[in-house]
């Protein structure tokens, strides 16, 4: 089993496709006796009949079907390994990139990213998925996810990363709030209920907010959890509830809804968003190309908020 001939495995796949020695011999340009001898070798190799003769023709055994799946994958990986490297051309590539990121980062980055790609790489596909912090390292390692955009307090040492942008929290308050005017006290921040997204798991933002509140002897009153981030300013505008959201996201809300943004009375750490990828993709031309575009967009975002 340590020195299996790939040609033998390719013949096995043809036999499985045709389920007939005579048809497979025509397709392969071999004599039927020679192919029958190869089938004997395959049966000895896998210690299984593989193909059984019936009145309706040859049918594969369960073991043959199991082997077929593994052989297809192994030969596919082998062919990809020995194939000559082709230069990545964004204008003609239809490569699919999978990125995980929270709604906030998607809202800031994706419009500019897709605008660039429609010009520079019209067939490239982008798929944004919800953060999966518990599985993300494995997903990146296996290549099921290409990039992670996130605020991570303790990132895995196996991942490459680069800083994208920083932001800070602001408190969203209704302009018609019954109690809070132009400033907010720590007591008010702790007294009124907060609204936030439910999310997938415990996000870094929520963890940091909760830990900071606990240091002040209080607890966030999350009476209401919603699915959509963009629902939050609508709720704040019509209730006495509060919300703590990133500044870059929230600034536009003040033009759409009767809300105001106030500095939280409790000092919260800055949000630091990075781009993460696995070492396996470090030298990939296509990954380097997309990384550079994302970095340029992040630079534009930083420049737009600088005084």
C-alpha cells in the first residue's frame, strides 16, 4: 500500500464509472485480458472483489464505493500538487473567497471592497460568513475560510495578522430621552436597559463591555437582544433604552434617526480590528492581492476619520 501506482488508481476509477471491463477497455485503449489482470491486482490490493458480476452487469461492493471516494480525493490532491502554478489574474479569475466578520466590519468594508472588485475582478466571488470563534482556527487551517476580520484579545499564534483600523464605543441615546440630556453619568449607563445583537456566541465587544461594567460594580442590563444591528438605532430612537456601538458605525445613524451619540461615562477599551489568515495562504498570489485591497480600504477608512 505504500507504493500504489497512480495509473492503477485511475484505471480503477474508469472501471467504477463504466462498471464493465469491455467498455472500460475501449475507453482506456487496452485489451480486455490486460484490464482483467489489472482488476485482479486491484482486488488483491484492496482485499475486496470491488466489482461483482450480475445479470444486469457489474455492480460495485460497498468497499469499492468507499475506496472510490477516497481515490478521487487523493488523485485530485495529487494532480493539484504537481500542476504547474498559474499566475493569478484578477480580471479573469472566478476564485471564491470566504471571509468571516461581524456585521460592523462588513458594513464598513464591504461596500468599498465590492466596488473595487466590480472594476478590477468582475468574476471573483466574495462570501461573507458570520463569525465562528470556536471553529475559526480549524476552518482557516483547512482552507474552508480564507480570512477572518475580527477584534481578538488573544489571537492564535499560528495565524498571520495585520491591523486594519481602530474605533471607540459611543452610547446611543434618544434625543427625546426622559432623563439623559447632553451627558450621561455612570449611574445612568448602568440604570437603563441596553439593547444589543444576539450574535453567534460571546463577542469580544460584549465581553469587554460586561467586564468593564463589573469593574465598576455594575452589570449590563441586556433586556432585549435583536438579530440585526441596524434595528438597534430604531429601538433607541423610540424608547429610553441605550446601546453601546462603535463610533464609525453609529455616526451615520444620527442623520437617519432622532438619536444622539454620547461618550460613555465609563472608559471602555478601543476596538482593534485585524485581518487574520493562515500560514498556508501566506504566499498565495490571490490571497496577497485581496489582502492588499482590504488593507487599502482600511487605510481609507482611517484617513476619513482623522481630524
